[in-house]
C-alpha cells in the first residue's frame, strides 16, 4: 500500500504546472511560416500592463543583470532573461527594440549591443508577443522585404504594386495601367504623380512641387535628436553615402542608420561608416556634423 501511494505521488509531481492561455490566442497556422513554438503561456503583466516573464518558466535562462536592451531607461519590471548572444532583456524592452528595427525598414533582428542576429523564432519566444503585436510584426516584415528587395511602390493610377528596375530612373512604367488605358502610362517615383516631361530622369519630373533630391537636401529643416546629446545643425534628411537613397531619422535612439535599400550602416551625423565613429552612437559624433550634401551618390551595382 505504501509503495503504491509513493508511486502516485511521484507521478503527480512530474506533471507540468497548469498554465493560463491569454484570450484571443492566435490560431496555430498563423505562424506556420516561421515554425514557431508559441510562448503565450508565459505571459504575465504588471500593474501598468507591461509584459513580464514568468519566473517559473523553465524554458528561459534568467540572469541577475541590468536590462541591456532598455536603451531609453524605462526600467521595466520583469525578471531578466538571456538571449542567445548573451545579453539580458525583458519582454517589453525586446519588443520595443525590435519594433524600432522594423520602423527603420529592417527585415532581420540584431542585438543592439553586439550586432549578432537573432532568429525570428527566438524573438517571438523572448518578446512574448501579443496576437496584435505578432500580426503587426508579420505585416512590417513583409512590407520591408518588398521595399528592400524589389523597390516596390503603389502605382497612383491603379494602386497595383510596381517594382522599379533602375534605381536611378524616376520615370516608371505601369503595365497594368497601359493595358487598361490602351496607351503607355508612367508615373514619377518621387512625387507619385503621373509623369510629366521628358524621361528618363534621375532628379525630378516636370510636375509642380516635385522636388529634386538635391532641393530636398538643401531645404530640409535641421533635426533635434531626443536621445543623442551634443548634436546641432544636422539636416533631418540625408542621402545614403553608398546608394543615394534619401533617408530620414526618427529622432529617437542612436545616430546610426541602416539604409533600407543597400543595407549600408552609417552615422547620420557625419555620414561615415558606423564602425569609423569610435564613440558611443548615443554620444556626440567625434567627426562632427557633415555639411548638407550637394551630390547624390549613385548606387554601386554589383558586378
């Protein structure tokens, strides 16, 4: 009798603790593309509604360190867990950092400290994404991939997605509009209006208000960084030093920027490659503020 009772107690102790699945759980097939083991059973929230790790979640490696992805010093109330790269995060700081990368046009996620790339599966697991956040992540990833790899925009004539083959030609032909109208139809990649004037051109079309990139660079206001100190008189729009694509800065986080077209990482302040700026990307640039650009770099095509 005693042996039977002992066996039952051992079997009971081996059972996994009951977890609570939050409402509106995402259907399993939503994540089949990424083959993700959905972690919503680990979600807990603070009084402020912020996500926090369940300290009893044995899938995570908890560490007693600062939140190394909390670049804005929010001080999120959650145990710290270690990413594959070795840096400590909370689910909310990781979510914030990954959304920042998506807003910058990225499709992949890298650590903000060591630049090691994280897998999409790891990010989904460690960020404890809500169903709404997961849907937003997927939408932004595919939108960024379309822009970055295909140079895609919506035609103003038919709203169909159109890719641009020549990144230095603003005169873009829409085959859908041409078929519907029975004649050629072109629009300006810059001002997004029906093309006027001769083409091809790389500066502007003849539509009123279509500014050339050089005019935009010359007339844009200066930027006031929220997180970088000691930077004055820096233009708010820069041309990528490698491919010439015009880029703006969100004013938040560091002064480094990654071009959404060619993936060049450069300092928005001095326009040098990021690795050539020896100080922290949140401090004043040691090279100073580069003057407004008067030449648009041409995309370096791979041979």
